[in-house]
């Protein structure tokens, strides 16, 4: 596993943790997404950054990392990134809330697993 590839997984994990901190500070996912000045834009940018890291891994053909993740989950996060980038004001917050509540914990666990495998090799 190349150091550059694994660094992208560390960055994904960091972005997930930032989103968790934002939600914790707000008191709930809903409250965080209702804050149109700081918290919602920050969450959307972190989600975009997560998708970009997976896209970079795909471009690098880092299959040794990507195989740990469900192909549909990666496609889904990239689709959300595209939606955020092209229709920022029309982002469906229910989808974003679902991702934060259900998708990110799964990504976090998988990232931690990939990192653990890398550090034991």
C-alpha cells in the first residue's frame, strides 16, 4: 500500500471526525444542517472532500484500498458530491442527514480497518 494512497484514507477519517464534531457542537444533525452560515456549509464541504479522496483512489487504481469499501457506497458519496457541487442550494438535507447518520459511521469503521491493516503490515 503506498503512503500516498493510505494518506487519503487518513484524510477521509479526519473529515468524518470533523463532521462528527460539528454535529456534536450543534447538538444534533438537524440543528447542524439548519445552520446555513457555518455548520451546513462546513459539513457539505467535508462530504465533498471525502468523495474527492475516493475519486483520487479510483484514478490511482488503488484497488487494494478500494476493495474494502462497497462500490455502491463509493458511487453514492461521489454522486452526493456532484449534487452538492452543481445544485448547492437544492441539496436534499434528508439525504445528507441519512449519510451522516448511516453512511459515515460505516465509512469510518472501514477506514479504521484499512488503516489498522496498513499499520500492521
